[in-house]
C-alpha cells in the first residue's frame, strides 16, 4: 500500500499516511488535528539493470535504440 507525505500549513509538521491509491486525494488532518494540510510531491527511485552496479557513463553493448538497449532494439 502506498504512503503519501503531507505537510500541515498550520503547525508545519510533515507526516506520512498509508492508504490505498483510490484514496490518494482524500483530505487528511495532521496528527495534531489541523485540517489545513497539503499533499507533497514525492520522488521515487526506479532501479533498472544497472541499479547498484558500476556506472561507466556509456551505453551498454548491443545497441541503445529507443530504450537504452534493454530490449535489443
């Protein structure tokens, strides 16, 4: 289940709420009970074939094509 990060405009507290994606836009109060909260834009890291591996700065052997060569195009 995804976690969404919020900030309270009243007290400045930042907090997370875990809820289903279908409830992603449902208003939520901060832990102190204030209703004036805003959902923060979170960044995510997506790992691929080279995630955690050495970074050579060049394209992998076998192409590059439209998607970096992972599909062999």
